């Protein structure tokens, strides 16, 4: 395995990370728009221009630090605004809005796998970096997709679960949202997060790599 320099890592990971985070958020807005809420469209957030979605900490600083210090990387963009009051059937449709982000990440992982596969036929000087970028795209999208499916507010899985619950259970669950980030930190530092995420992440990455014969 070739050890990449920091500059090489940034070149290979920058586009996959930006698109993974951007399209994840735009997917929420697209589905909300489909169901009748035009909040994201009216605020100019239904665009694939990453500049409109960049969060200084979540899109730039955190991914850069992780890229330099470890082989683990994740991040986030500014949430696309969604107003459930504009939906025709808020309770059921918000579930689709919430899960649109992780589904978009899964589709992007498949797209990056196709790019990596096609790049194998290119001249080595151009093909090898693209293969590396494609593999990075698979990893970051699978990671973001699986992580966001955790039933912890404000993650997408938590938002979907909130709209599946009713009455007091939904209200009590909603009150966890301000503490969601700290819950994730506790799970991370106790390594519980690794046990929760590694099996589905490994299953999906190995499956995608196997389907496209990238191994």
C-alpha cells in the first residue's frame, strides 16, 4: 500500500467529500420539494454548488483535521431548510425526506464505484488517481449513509424515527436532539460507535467493491 502525502490525500478526497455532503443535503430538499415544501428552493439551496452548502467547521475544518491525522473521515454541510407544515402528509412524508440523504449517499457510492471501474482502462498517470478518488467516494458515502441512519436526533435516522413515534414517546424523543452530538461523542470515545457502524459499512463497501470487481 502506497503511503499518500497530505497533499495527495486532499486532492483525492476533496471532491468525494464535497459531493457526498452537498448531494446528501440537496436530496433532502429535492424530496421535500416533491412533496410540496419549497423552503429549500426559495432559499437557493436546491443547487449542487458546494459553496451554498459549506459549513466552515463540518465541511472544511473537521474533514481536513481527520484527513491529516487519521484514515477516518466524515463531515457535514449546512442543513437544508425543510418546513414540515408545507407537506401534504407531514408525518409520513418527513420520513422520506429524512431518508433521502442516506439513500443519495448509497447511490453516489455506486456512481463512484463505476468511475473507479472505468478509470482502470485509462493511462496509469491519469487512471490511478481517479481509481483512488473513486474508492474514496465509495468509503465516504457509505460512511455518511450508515452514520446518518443511526436513530439519534438530529441524524436522519433519528428524524425518521421521530415521525414514526406518536404522542409522548415522540415528544420525549424530540427532547434528545440538543444532546445528540454529545451522545455521538460518548459512543465514539467508548468505541461503541465502531461496533455499531463497522459491520454495515464493511458489508456495503465489500459488496460494492465485489459487484464492480475493484478488489
